C-alpha cells in the first residue's frame, strides 16, 4: 500500500507543479491528513503550499482530515477504478473534516 500511496503523492505533486490553478488554490494551505485503513494500518501526510513531502507511518493527534476506508477501495481509487464520490456515496470511503478540505481531497484523483 505504501508504494501506491507514494506514487499517488508523486502524481499529485507533479500535477500541482504543472497546473497553476491547483497551485493557486492550495497556496498557503497546510493540512494534516490521516488515512485510516480498516485493517488497522494508518498513514499520514501533510499538504503544505500545494506539495506533499511524503507518506508517513501512523496517525497523528487532531488531523485536519481523516480518510477511513479499506485497502481494496483505496487501491481502486488510486487506479481510477472507482471515483471518490462513488466510494463515498456507497459507504466504502468515509471522510471526516471541513467541507472545503473534503472538496480539495478530490485533487488527488
């Protein structure tokens, strides 16, 4: 799972460099995101000024956004086999956080 998440971060970072709209929208934004997998695994990352440094093991106290899902759904999201809104609507993906942050989350896919 770590390798897939690192590839997703690399794609996001490249997209943010290439797309001035994403850079402008995320400039000055700092958010800590936790990915809580139903198998007990947790990862987190920090989005800062339209860039993510990398995926870190474990959760953090008081994240800005928490994404709860199972590994298969996350892999499907990363591969583009399922969209984030469909996963959310079907209960395969739960997201806790501010609505504006939730809308920013779609930029990863």
